[in-house]
C-alpha cells in the first residue's frame, strides 16, 4: 500500500521526524484560507496529492508568496489531470492538495530505507545529491550512492548513523539531528512493515533538517497488524480492484483483452507471460489462492466479466491442495451463477486431472479445454480475436 505525501508525513511526525509546518489537506477552494492560517506566515507551497513522483515538473507543486498567489495555485492544481514520468502516459486526477509553509533550502539530500532482497533485510540508500530522480543518479553517477545495511533486530547503530552523516558532508552541528532522523526512519520502516520509506529531498535549512517530501510503501500482507492503515481507502485502486480486495482476492487490472483466473501468484505471472508470448495481452492478474472453491471462483468470474475489455477468459488451475475434480465442480457451479458472454478456455493440471477434464466436457456451457499452458495461451489468444 502506497501512502500519499501528507499520510507519510503524519507517520514521520509520530516518529519525531521534522517536517515543514502544515496547513493540512484541502479538497475545495473554500478550505484554502483556513489552511494558509494554519500553515503560518508565507511563502507557502501548494502540492498535489497523487501517488506519483515528478509532480513539480508536471505543474503539481507551486510556490505562493501571497494569499492571492496561493489561491491561483490551488485553483490550477485542484481538479487537474497530472501526467508525470511515473504515470506511464496516463493522467491522475488531483482531488486533494497539501498546503505547507515554505522552507529556506541550503542543501538537498536523498535518504531512504528500502527492502534489499539480495541481503534479505532493510538497507539505507543515501546521497549528498538529493532533489532528483534517484534512478537517474544511480545510472549516471553510481559512486554518489551510499548504502548501509540494517539489522532488523537491532536497528541502525549510532556509529553507522554518524558515518552516514560524515559521508553526506553534513555540518558538525547537524550530525546529532541527522542521526536521530535516520534511526527514526529505520524504526518507522520496521514497525510499519514497509518496503520503502523515502525522503527526497531531505533539506538542510538555517534551523536544521526537514523532510520536505515523504513517501511510504507498506506490505499489504502485514496490514492485519496495522488496523489504522487497513481502514485507509487506497486512491490507486479501481472499482474492480476494490471489489476484489473485499472478497480477499488478489486482483490487478491491466490493459489487455484476456481475463486470467489462476491459483498461485507464481503461476499467475507465468500465465500472463505465456499469453504475451502467444501474441495476446492479459486483462488482469487474478490469484484465487489455494482454495479455489465455488464461492471464490464465482466471485472471480464476476469481477473478470465486469471488465468491458475482456474478450476471452483463461482459467489455469493446478490441483494440489484442492483436487482437479473438485475444482472442475466449482467452475461448473460458478458458471450457473454468472452470465458467460465471452469464450472460456480452461487448463487443469494436477491430482485427479482426468476426472476434472471429464466433468468439464459434460458442461452445458461450451468450454475450450487445453492440455498444457502453451496450448491454453494459444487457444485463449485465438478465441479472443
């Protein structure tokens, strides 16, 4: 789950990580005057709250020196469709804006805590050259990137925090504050089961360090440990993704024409790749899980078929925990409850596969049977056309 900037900064404040004085988030122009008063004396920064980087270059962040300028900036940003280098050509509707007090910036630093899969633990990524895309910096100037592994059982040691401060060439009077800040970021990362906590930029001002921007990404699988975050309405989710979330189905909408229903995330990824190899495009990622029973299969069909782009459905199920004949029975029962308006390709493999295929062959609804995944992908692409 990705948090918006103001949500990330709320967590920062809870961990005593300094952020600029805020007037809060506004959703209408009528809320602006009160937000400016809460933020304090100008200048102010008006910031679009969307889940994408590069907002400033796309016109989603504006500096205002007077209330009139702030009004003009908020009016231009609220309701705009923001397209950045991270939105892949698609626009994000700006429904809320953060109002903050401006900061006098002396230096910008990049600082983050990420999950390093190779090291099987968190790693701090830092650079004295902040305020730019870290991916581009890593590609063009890899020597500017600092890395510090973190032991999740103990957090970041004091000596490692001080070493980072020296490597980032911070003035001596700011070393103690930086050490507190970076250690707090690490604990935020660990306590909230994060995959990313990012500050870009972390700025040096005459009064000290400030997290000028914030980005937090948490692991969805750990949300049961964080009820406050679990209640949050994810602005990235589509209507169908939200419906799938309520049904405890792993579903991600894509832009293809072949709906996929698979049990197991790895098999689902393999199915999508095979569809692409066969010349098609998957319309979704959908993992019904190990227990592909009638109820879950029915709900999965209902969600897939609500997508108007879907021209065919490919069901690829491996019968291990649940045997193939039971899966086939679940598919047939589900088809009695949904109106199948597109061709259906089914590939079963695993325990009792012959019994499962025999059951499907007796279905009143026409089902295209496939022997293996490559056969299933080719048939799905063919019938979708």
